[in-house]
C-alpha cells in the first residue's frame, strides 16, 4: 500500500507542472550497455479506461490526467519489457528493455487481485498471486474458489480429484496452457489439474470464448493460461510454502530462483502426502479421500545474454500414486473393491525468439510430452501412454500504430497406446492412435481510440479424418466512453477427444462401457457478448461485468449416462448447446474492504436417445459472495467466500426418484498474518460441513450391477481445516 501511495503522489506532483492537467513524459529503450533511445509508437494509457495515447518519433507522450486516484498508468509495446521509471524535470519516464516474447507488456503501479481490462479485444480476467492466496489453492483446480467464471466440483466419490467447468460445459472444452504452450491435453485431462501446484503460479489468465487463432485450435469455451514465477529481479530467490490440514494431508512447495547473470533459472519442487483411511459417510466402508504420494518439479532456464534474442527451456516432471476403495483394516473382505491410479509425466518445452526491428519479431514454441497412466477401478483396468510433440512459429508485424498482423504455422503430433478391460462390450489391448494436425493461421488487429478488432482464421489438416478444419474467429471491442467496453465475439474450434481418459470418473461404477462407431472430432461455435464498466460510487472504485455466451456443437462426443447400467460414448445425433449468463460486481466498500458479487445462470442441453435434456450433474445456477479485508498495516488479511450451487439434474439411479439434487451453500474462510518475509495462514473450507448424502450407490455390493460412485453433485468431504506457512527471501 505504501508503494501505491508513493506512485500516486509522484504522479499528482507531475500534474501541477502542466497547466492543462496533462502528464507529459517519455518512453525510452535502455540497452545493456546503458544507452537510451526513444521508442516510437508505444501505447501509454490509464488501466481500466480507454484513455490512452502513443509516443511520437522522439518517444514523447502527452496524456490527460486520470479522473480519480489511485490510478494505474500502463505502457505496452511489442517486444519490450519494463526496466525502471523516474520523474525527471516534471516528465514521467519509462525505461523499457528489449524482449522477444510475443505478448503485451504492462507496467503497473497498482493491480487488483482480479483484473479485467477494457483495453483488450478479448474478454480476459487475470488472477494475481494475491487472488490465488485468498484460499489454500493446493493445485490449479483449487485456484478458482473465489471466482465464479470457472466452476469447481468433485469428479467422483473415490478418486478425490476435482473437475472444472466453464461457460456451462466440461473443462475438456477449455484450452489449458502454460505460458501459451500446451499444458493439459489428452491423458492429463482427468488428473492434470492436480499436478500444477498453486504455489508455483504467479498469475492465471482466463479468456472467455474461442480467443485468438494464434494460440491453437482447441479453445471452444475459453482458455486458461498459467504463468509461473519467472527469474526476474523482483522475484524472491527463495520461496517456501508448507501446508497441512486436519485430515493429515501434508504438502511442501519450494521455489529457488537464480536471477543474476546471462543464464537465469527457477527450480520448483513439490511433495505432498496423505496416508489415512477416512470414511465420513456413516459406514459405507469406502475411503473418502484417497491415500497418495506425489512428487513434482519444474526447472526453467532463460538466457538474457543477447539483446535481440531470447531463449528459454523448461523441464517438468510429475509422479503420483493414488490408492482408494474399500477400507480393509480389521475387516475380512475376500474380494475388496480397490482403486489404484499411477501417473508419470515428463514434459520439455522451449521458447526461442528474435526482435527483428522495432515493429517486427518472430518466435517459436516447442513442446515434448511423455505420459504413462495406469488406473484400476475394481474390475475396470485402464492403461495408456501418450507421446506428444507440438511446434508453433509466430511472426508479428506492427504495420503502424493502428494495424498489427500475426501469422504462422503449428504442428501437433500425438501417439496414444491404450488398453481397457472390465465392464466393456469389446475390450481392447494396446490399441494405437496417431493424431497429426498441421495448421496455418493468420490474425489481423485494428486499433483506434474507440474500436479494437481482432480477426483471424486457422486451417488445420487432421490426418485421421483426412480433412481440413477451418476455424474463423473475430473479437470486436468498442469503447462508448472512457470507462465502458462492449465486446462481441464469435469463433469456431475443434478438438480430438481421448474420451475414455477424459471421463475416467465414470469408471468408478458398474456401468457397461459402449463405444460408438466412427468417433469424429468435436466441432462447435462459440458466440459471446460482454459489457464491462468501471465506475466510482461514494468515492470508491468498482467494476461491473456482464457476459452472455452461447456454445453450439456441430458434432460432439456425447457422454451418455442416462441408463444406470451403461456408459455410452457416441457422436452427437441431435442438438447440443450451452447458454450462459453471468453478472459480476466488484466494489471497494470502504478503504481496504473489497466486495465481490457474482451470479451465473446455465442452460446446457444435449440430445439423449432423441430427447433434449439438461446436461446431468450440471448446476442450473451458481452465485458467489467474497469479502476481502486488509488492515492498514498490511499485516492481516481476512477473506470469506460463500458459494451458492443450484440444483442439478440426476440421471436414472436406484437411490432416489427425484430428478434433481438439492441446492446448497459452501462457506470458506481464511485469515493470513504477515510479518517480515513470512506469512501464516489458517483457513476452513466447507465450514457448514455440508456433504452429499449417499455419494456411493450400493456400496455394500461394489461388483453388483447397481454400484455407482460417479453421480456426484455435491461435496464428498466435510469441513476441512488447514494451516500453512510461507517464507520468502529476496
């Protein structure tokens, strides 16, 4: 807070030097040898407004002062990153250094924990470290508990894993990337969210809608992009996070950073462990939370030795073993129902780029992934191996201040070897599939004071279908006033589904698996309308965000669980769509007290046996209230979040004749105390101890025809009390 006030005072002092209430300044390039040169065409603007300007040939800019304070003056310029700033002779000067990464650079004096922009043509929410640390956030799936855009719920009553949804559809339709490189695809779809520790994450960008063609062809409902901590000067060289909860789960995350020299590096390590057999559900004799051991690491190296070139290489590995099923202690079970899940993941990815001149740059992204997975759910035994390679090359050319083009090519190669035996009509062993997708893309962006248009098209050839899939996309943003943005978007996407691995939660049942003939890629359109408004009320800042989105499938792999004895995967034969309306309000009630209100209405429908039905286990509505308070000393943080989850349709089963679940409320809270370089946080999840009754159907006969642990619409675990410790050294 002290830093924010200092910046505001400096800016206000500079205003008095200009008779017309304007800020004057410069944007300069600072080379490695200390030389400075003007940057022509840099964008200078007030964050969360449409007030902005560009620098002239000498790097000079003039911008009207902000309407109120505190306010954030931001700078963006292709191929450059922030180095330092100063006020000199009444001019506010930014110094930038050359950067090859093809992404916008922002220099901010203040940043809310969750940020929306009325500058960008895409509808983007950015969750900062501060937002992630409002809750325990042990992994990526738990980083959205204070956000209503991404829904989080349990996948089944045995595995202990959580799944996410967005815009009324399963998380499989979200493109999940790490620093714009593919992160969770194929076999990782069921468990991969659990393998990204929240303590490693610096920020998360949530893009609603089909997004940019540059990032790939798989984004149907949106994109989640994870940014890890980087080896920069302002990052702590030592970061430790230790976590424990009342059930006995232990977790340790350590980040070591080398931030000096030409080669700079991060080393991320993770260890988590749980080894207790707990049954909260009145003796169904099944473990609610699986025993598991997980190890993970990520090592990043970035080279800073060249002014015009940048190179980065990352190596990531995860090993996890999960055990669950019936409790066997002191019980004589001749044939217990056991669950065992093993995952081994190794990923290597690189970035290489070059700044050709002040307006043009080129970059490449390469990724290699090897994933071995073995899963046993009673009699259902699945094994799979995925070997993947991807390559993306992007050329960016700033034609002038208003026109930007990007173009390039991508290549995705995936080799799957899968086996499945158990409850299936036709078991298969070492079944191979090779997916090769070669793509070309082009994107054009036009920007002026009021309008920002981002349009593009992809053409991707898929070898299995011997077909080219075209994906046109357009995003239009209009600013009718300085604090208002209206966005319209439309885009097409397609994806190749590994449907069995992506829906593994349903294997925890006695359903007979039936796979339809000639399974095709999933293809759909996403159309959206967004209204964003930044306002001041009673001298306090607030934002209002309204979203309307509709996703329509041309083809979809329908996961049919309408018959209690069957799990059917088949091409869509009828209609499938999802309509979503969401309203978000963020407001600073008083100094240091922030309020977030959100409401979402889902209408997701698909055709099952020639009948259009609401998607099963999909809440019709959700709401969120979040209160965050910081003391003036910045030593205490208090966060309280209430989530309302509406009723969901429950498919046919033997437990209840009611077609819908009950609505319920989840209450979470956390208190954080900060001193020196350390934080202690204590929190509770599901404070009211609400759990779904009968999460496992027919638990006493797990090999019978009625057993099902996959019809989950509510919490499986009761109240979770946790405590953690963070320690940083800069």
